[in-house]
């Protein structure tokens, strides 16, 4: 890692404006950041997993779980653009669905997926990759992906009646912008878009790896 980063520093450091004599400190910082990035995310998702298990063991039910871990989840997933929609525009905005089983379903899938992903990266950087971690990284998605998709679709479907009733995020005519937007039908389009996405991730991507 140190050598690969060092190649970027010919006359200057990778950070524009940093004097050459400070390059060693910059390299150390970059090396530390790159090597600890996977472990950082692994730790965060592990904390979330422990919080979920602890809640269920104490309460004996999944109802109320989302409300308990939502702040942590929002913080983590705001950095994942692909999941901002589910976190903020569905489960956060439509509180009536937060106790749906489908919400717990995709939460568990996300957690297992990210723990598997970042543990793989972490052990790989340590040059000590256990066989099970490698196997899980390339095989768990066969089950986790369709289950996660099902959880997200069922959650969006559960939100539809509330969206239609309240008109949340919808823009009706007449208005000063002379534009209309129906969030209810937008969600239906989003659900339909899962079909080609599922085909792409389950058939196309494995062939390119």
C-alpha cells in the first residue's frame, strides 16, 4: 500500500498544495485511511447487528426495533447512495410501516451483507483470508439478494396506501410551478424497475467476474 501511494507523489503529494517535505506524513495518513476503511465499516455494521439482536432478546419482538436503531442506520446508510431512498423516503417518512416484517427483513439482509463484505476486505488487507469469509463473500448473495429485494419491495408496497391517502411528496395541480408529481405512481414505477435490476445483478454481473 505504501509503495502504491508513493508512486502518486512525484514532486508533490496526492493532496494538492501539500509541500513535498510533508509527504511522509501525508503518506502515513493515506495508508492508514485506506487500510482501516474496511475495518471501520465492518465495526459499524457489527455494532448495528449487536443492537438488533440485543433488542430482540430483551423485548422478544421485532416491533419497535426500527425506531431503536434508526439513528444509527440513517448515519450509516446516508453514505450509501443506493439505499438513501429506502431509508429516508420510505421508512423514515412513512412511520406507519416501520414495524412491518419486511422492514426487518431488508435490515437483516443489509447487515449480514455489509458485515460479510467488509470482513472480507479487512482480512484480505491483513493477508489472512479465512476460507469461510471468502466463500460467504461470493455465495451469500445467492440467498441474500432476492430476500433483500423482497423485503424492499414488500416495504414499498406496504407504504402505497399511506402515500395515496396522505399525498406525501406529491405535487398537485394547480400550483405556481404548473407541474404535477404523484409519489404513489412513482413508487409503482420504482417497484417495476426492480425487475431489470434483479436480472442485471443475478445474471450479468456473475458472468463478468
